[in-house]
């Protein structure tokens, strides 16, 4: 996420989330080894194929049902972002509070399935 999006999400989360950002899929992969995330948001605006590869790699690394959300600036989400490994799609034009609420709901749901 860019700086503005990150600040908006931090504001919308009311301090509930610790937000880490990565400039690349490689950097995100490194971060996952040092801190297992409760939710991952992948920006699909640059290259959908790369975003899908990043999400698939994260799923393989995590081996848990950590929700992965596709974040897209397209009018309608690319088809690749509407199926696994993604749990949901959020449009960038949506209010960040919508993304924050989706993260809360997906996290609660995945946490209840983990036991």
C-alpha cells in the first residue's frame, strides 16, 4: 500500500491492526518469516499475474488459512483476484473503513476456524 492508503487504513482500524508494508513480493515473503500475519492485503493494481503469484507464494509459506485480500483499482476486479488464494476483493475507490471492517471480519472468521 502506498503511504496515503496506509495512513487511511491505520486511521480506519482505530489502532486495532499493526500494518506492515512491502515494496515487493520478495520483501513481503521475508516479512512473513519474521512475523506471521493475521491477514494479508495484496495490491493487484500493478500486475495481476504478479499479485496472484505473490498470494500463492504467501499461501504456501503460511500453510494456514490466513485471509488474503486482493486490493484492486480496476472498475471490476480481474477474474484472477476473485478466486483462491484470495478470500475477498476490495476496490481502492472504497472507503478504507470498508477494508478495515473486511479485515476484522475475515480475521475473526479465520480465527474461529483455527480453534
